[in-house]
C-alpha cells in the first residue's frame, strides 16, 4: 500500500512537471506566433482583417466543443456546467465586439477617449487578443477534461445536509435583519433618505466609499432566499417575494452587478434542486431581457422616433447593446496590450497579494487607495473616471505573467472547476454543496481576480454562517424535528 501511494505521488509530480514544461513551451510558441501576426496585421491591414476574421471563427468553433462533449456523454446540455457557463461568459466578454467589428467593418474601440486609434492598431492588437483567447480556451478545456479535477474533488470537504427545520426561519429572519440593518446604516451615514440614495446614481462609488462591508452584508437576505428554495425544492410566492425584496435592497446601493450575481445563484440552485433549466428556455429569456433593456435605454432619450428606428433594426441594435454592456473585455484587453509596458508593466502576481489588504477598514487606514485591478486600470487609461474598469480575465492573467499566465492560469482554472463540478454531480442531493457550488461558479464566472476573490470570501463566509446555523448540533438544541413544514 505504501509503495502504491509513493507511485501515485511520483506520477502526480511527473504529470505536473510535464504539463508545466509543455505550458511554458506553448507560451513561447504563442508569443513568437503573435509577434509575426502582429507585424503582418499592422503593416498590411487588409491581410490583418482576414487573419482577424479567421481567428474569430476558430475561437467561435471552440465553444462548440463543450456542447458536443456533453451531448455525447449525457445526451443533454447542462447550461450551468463550468465548461458551458464559464466559457459562455468568456465568449460574451471577448467575442461580441469582434463579431460587431466584422459585421460593421468598423474597427474602432467603444471608448470615445480612444476613438483616435487607427484601424491598423486595433486590428493588429485585436489579432493578438483573439490568438490569446484561442490558447486560453484550449488550455481551459485541457485542464477541465484532465484527470486532476476528479482526483482533487475527492479531497474537497462535504458539508452536512442535515438542516434543522426549526432553525430555518430563525436563520432566514436573522439574515433578513442583517440586510435591512446594513441598508439603514448606509442611509444614516450617507443621504439620510432611501429615496435620495436611490436617486444618487452619479458618483455612487464616492458616496459609498468606506461602506463596502455593508454593501456585501446586504446580500445576506438573498442568500437566505436561496436557502429557502433549496430547503423546499420548489418555488413559492413567499420565496419569490423574499427574493424580490432582497434584490431591491441590493439595487438600492446601485449594485446592479451584485443583483445579477444573486439572481444567477438563485437560478443555479433552482436548476439543481427543483427543475433543470433547458438551454432552449435560457436563451430566449436572456435575449428578451436585453431587448427590453435596449428599449428602456432608448425611451430615456424621450424621442419616440429613436424607438421606432431601434425597433426597425432590432437584431443589429441588440448586438450593439450586448457588446456595449457585456463585451468590453475585448476592448479592455486591446487597450492593455497597446499600453504595455509604457503605461503599465507586468505585475507578476502582486494583484492577488492585495486581497488581504482589502479587509483592512478605512477607519484604520487613512487614505486607503482602491486596491482592485479595475480601479488601477481606470486610473491609468481613464484618468478622472468614477469607478473601476475591469480589464477582463484573460487580460488579468496576461498582466500578471504574460502569455504563460494565460496558458497555465486557464489550465489550472479548468482543473479547479472540474473538481467542483464533479463533487456537485456526485453529491447532487446535498443542498449545501449545491449552494456552495452556485456561489463559487457565479463569482468566478469572469475569472479569478483580486476583486472577485475578495467578494467571494465575504459571500462564502455569509453562506457558511447560515449553513452552520442550519446544520450544527448544539448540546442543548431544542430544534430536533426533521419533518418539513409548509410555507
């Protein structure tokens, strides 16, 4: 037995060393290839546009692989599997803008401040981004379908699923009060009125400076809503109403991204605990929501003529809406490549070392700077801008470790999420695992960075706290009944 374990350790070390070597060699090849493509695309723009289009279609084809693999193995598509869900968000971030450029023939960035960049510059750097996307997606898939993910999943802890009925509403009430109290504290320290707070859309980041902890604690009520769903394994008006109020509290802070995150966690919990959501249901709903958002944006101009023109060409306008709201990852990566190393040099992993510093309250650190990569990116490329501009997952890995960061980072990313998904599928009836999986995959849907790590640590702590209330046995606990009551 000892000899067998030694062999396993040796094979694991050899497997790691071999993949590390291949990853570094692949990075060198990709870098050299990128330099050739960049030179040709910059000097000969028509050829560059052809290379741009070819790389785009190669990347788009890579997205078919996870769907095909799932159909072959299961006969159906799990839209919340990491290979579909995460790569889907990566695709939205990096493929919508190239598609818009190809269809319109306008190779310009969305940011007015950089509208003067020539098409040759955008095409050349865009080709590099598409090349790095291809390599990153392939690395993720290799890591995802490697054996390490399954091996790692065995070492992950399995939380208790023995939730006490009597503690359910105690936990839900406690967490609801935490959210309401957080909202009241923020109102007291800022505007003094919830109406005024809602109306303060401009400079919201400055208004809530130093109150980030309360904006995160406001999520507690939504986590309680998701626990209610997991406990009863069905939708009920009470659960929907509780979730609606919880999302309203989050939106009061102006945290639309937080609200989207919580809705996605709720949908994933519903998918695995109540009823599977089919891809044929998810796509029309998503398109409908963005179509409505586009119409609302036009209506805010007050011109009905603009609405009529928008509806006449809604497919193109919908693509523009999606690209503008969700697809800026491509533009940000192009800007990063264009500005390096003159404006911003490689960070060599220091962006992740800032995470512990985020936990230091501003009360104890006078003049504490914004430590997120998005804020630093905004300060460098958009001086004077309010709020941060996340550079995107692949751009962040490139910022830290060049091409090697993309290759090895995406490979490790694939392994980690394969482990989480394998644990989920082997313990699908465990509600705690469903909740922890949903919280984790949603927070890292756009990659791992210092901001997502910081918020995930807080959110997972809130989640684990509620799970402990529900499941830990206390010596004198009066909550002993295991029968489910009705809502």
